[in-house]
C-alpha cells in the first residue's frame, strides 16, 4: 500500500490542535471542581473507616487509569490493588475481602461488563465506590459512594476517543489520594519508606551519617605550622582540614581557598600557624541532617565540603563528591 504524504499545514496547524486539546482537558478538570461535594467526603471517610484495601477495577482505558490510581494510592499510604473487570468474573473476585473498598471506574457507568460486575461485588460484602462521569448511571445508583469525574465531551473532533474523560478521572483519583494522605498525617518519612529507590528516595532518606564515615577526618591544632597543616590536608584528600582545640572542639577549618589566600597575602608563610589562616566558626551539619540539606548548604555557600559536628565535636567531613556519587546532584 503506497504511503500517503499528508500535508499537515493544509489540514490544520498541529500546534493549534495540541493547544485545543490541552485547553479542553484543562477546562474539563477545572469544571470537575463543581462536582466536589459531600459525596467526595463520603468516599474519603469510607476508605478511612474500612480497614481494608482499595481495589480498583475497570475495562479499556478506564483500566489503564485505574492502574495509575492504584500506584498513586500505594505510594501515598493507602494500600491498593488493581483488578481488571474482565478478569474479575474468571477468578479475580477472590482478591476482594469484606473490609475492602472496590472502586469501579467507568465513564458511562452503564457498560455491560460493569453491570455484570456490580452484583458480584456487592455479594463480597465490600463497599462499592463508583468513579463515573454520569452520576445518574447504573453504577452510580448501585454504589455506596460516588466520585463524579464529569466530562462534557472528549477532546477529539469525533467525541469518541477517551481523552478528556480519562484525564478528569485521573485527576479526581489524584485528588482522592492526596485527601487520604493528608487525613492519615502521611509524613516525609512515610513517603521515603515507600520510595527507597533512585535519587528521589535518597533525597528523602539519605542522611549525613550515611556518608561521612567513608571519608578521612583530617584535623590539626591551632598552633600547627602551615607546612604540617597542608600535609594533613593532602593526606585527607578532601581539600580541607578541621582545626580543633585541646578539648576536641572545632574552632575553624582550613580549605584550599584559605591556602590560596595565604599565598597571595604572604611572601613568607613558614612561620604561620593554622590559627593564622583558618576560617573561624565554619559552616557545619549534624550527623542526623539529611544529605540533601548538606547539598543545599554547599550550593548556597558555594563550598565543596562541610564539617560534621555533634555538639561542637568533630565527627567527620561530607564532600560534594559524596553527594555526586549518590546521584543527588
């Protein structure tokens, strides 16, 4: 079959089509807010009171949206499973327990698959939640609670392809997940527990104490001569050394920058000591600080290393290279 050469400009500007689609979907989400009422509250309360899981089901494009909603619920503290509506009547109904809430997604709420499924779900003893565009549909009328994801029309010229309706359903699902997150007092630490992988996870759980023990910890006394202080810096391979007093408390730091300034300001620095060139009251972090906080501090101060202090006592160093190695930069 010969390939057709389509003149897109002769049909319509593709960018103009894209803008119309995005505008239609944005408007539909905006309009969906008008349907947020006591029914939404009832859905949140039903899930919170259930003590079970949210089992999301649907068919076609609704099934795909359902899988995304399941992923969002699980990652924000609400246990959820996906059950394809077509598989439900072939054994998957067995996953439903009486304490669960079954969320059935259907734009029309009147599809044959949903009509078959509704009485079967009711027999399990689980609560049935409808996520529909038509609040008067069969599914909505037979549900214990209803989420309305109204979409007047689809974004395509034929008003057939699931576009606007699926976008609104997804957005309402997100709204439900975040409402549950807030109701459960879901914390940053909770989120980190469910997202341990990748740079996102590390930003949420990696702490300074996970990094500094791998580094050397060079330190000199205030009266250490510059030659020996520079040897300590070189041996530590961090471009810096801490300056500690006789009680072990940190009083300063010497960095490569301090050494460069010393060379530019002194013709003869052989008699200088660590106290003469150190930066007093250095920037520091504690072992329990998050690594991403150390990164923010380095970036704001334009420095590459930080002292790790515990009540003024030197614990170690954390370097920008540590954060690069962990993928935080």
